[in-house]
């Protein structure tokens, strides 16, 4: 989607949490998945595309800086 932004947080060498947000729609979602651990910048894009969506409570703990935006948990 146009306007999407992404940031990630390593939860270990081989696990990433990725937040994707859109300022236009003021919504965001967090995904977590295992990665190979070789290139987190590239791997974060794949986690955002195919990772497991997380509930709002965990998402706000992992990424409190954008918690004021509306959280979207839809498949």
C-alpha cells in the first residue's frame, strides 16, 4: 500500500518484530516471524509480508512510539 512505513525490532538473532504503519490512514499492525538472521533489513520486508500478526497489547509493548495510532488487526 502506498504510504506504508516500516520499522523492525530484533527479538533475537533469528526473530524479528516488524511494525508497518500508514500515516494517511493512521493505522498500524505488528508482525513477528523467524528469519535466517543474515540481513535483518531485507528480512524485515518478508516478515511484514508473511509474518504472524500480533494482538494490540503486545504490539504496543514492542512499539510504544506509535501506539497513539489506531491499531488494525484484520486478515
